[in-house]
C-alpha cells in the first residue's frame, strides 16, 4: 500500500488487533512517526479518536459496507484502495509537544538508549573546555591522576560499608565517548548524595583508580552542570601583559578557597580585530564564589562577568 502518510493512514491499513494501542504509543514515544508528525504529544492525544475511527472502518469493511467517501473517492470499488480516507480522520484539539527532555526520557525508558538526541550533546562545547579528558581516554591516565569530567549517571547503586555500616555508592556513568564506573565513598556520599540520581548531568572531580584490572573513578565531589557558572574575564590584546596576568592570577588565587570548594572555572577571552580566542585557566585558578570574584576583578579594573556554562 505504499508509505504511510499519517498515523491515521497506518491505523486504517494495519490490523489493530495485532498492533494495539500500547504498541502504537510506544512507537510514538520512541519517535517512529517523527518524519510524519514531529509533535509526539499531539499524536498521543490523537490516538483515541483515531483508533475508534479505524475500528469502525474495519467493521464496515468486514461487513461489506462502504461510506459515501469511499464510493466517490475510489473508481475500483475496493475500499482498502482508497488511500486518502485518512485525510478525513478525526483528531484531538491541538497541544504543544513534549519537552526535549521528556522525549529523551521516553526513548531511554522504552528502548534502553537515546535516539533523537543525547542529554550531554548540548554540553559538548563545555566539556571540551572544562574536562578535556573524556571517559574513552581514562585508560591513558596514570593511577592517582585528578581530573574533572562532565558525565551523565546511568545507574546508582547505594551500598553500606561492612566495617561501619556507612552509606556509599557505586555509579555507572557515560559521556559522548564511552562509559566508566565510579565509586563514592562515605564522606563524599554524605556531601553529594542528593545529586546521585539516574540521568543527572554532573561535572565530577575524581581520581583515576584501578580495581580488578579495570579503570574506575573515585569521585571526590560533584555539581549539577545546570547550576554551574563560570567567571569570564574579557581582555584586549593590549591588556595581555605580564603585570596584568600576574595580577589576574593573584586575584584568582585569593578566591580559590579550600580544596574541592573552588567549583567555578575561569575563562579569559581575548578579542583581536580578526580573531577571538578563549583561554582556559588551570583548575588551580578556579574560584569558590563566582560573584565575589567578579566584584574583586572589577575593582581592580578588569572587565569580568559570570555566565552559565550550559543553557538548560
């Protein structure tokens, strides 16, 4: 019968005793009809009137009855050959589509993987700046190396230690390049347990470790990437002098705070007439309070601001 022109066309031509409502819903949620109608929520709302309409047409075909549209729209008197019947099918009132995240959640729940997008794809530019080491490259890192990584948690397994019955967790995580296992020991778990949820997008600070000849990360801290902000210092080529850079580093070091409390990265932009360069400061220059740091930089004559590292 050719390609399906619409969901109504499929419901009319396929035996709905074989492909039932639940199957149709799964196909819609997974994006199987996106090339026909990208608004998945509209299709879900349309299902009820469409199924009823298609079932009535199937009964008419079985009893040999034709409606007037079939008779005048088909010259060979075969109702199943009337390929335009779907155009008169009923639909539900117009609704807005599911959000991007809702679509991804349905895809992952029904298929076990993402189809239309990946939750970390929008974080790719950020990852290149803040976590230049990807999960696929962990095997190349020395044991004990401290690094930051932007990941999504795919599985969280809480655990109790045998010695003191303290809470900890084992996590599975992924980025756009690969997967890895992480361990969250009790002291860290107490601090970041609220963030340890499946599908959470995090920037983590961790040490490379090896267990049973398998690379893993010992997570020491984490932050939701949606809430992470960066300090941006805008410089001109004339301002890139040794004195200015030393003063800039001195201010940043004063606001770096204690270990693992400096969660806000610092970037510098250098605007030249025909090019625009970004400079990523080493993590030892990250700061504890982004707004206090910006105020201090402005007080010293620097053009500084805060910005989200990713747009949700």
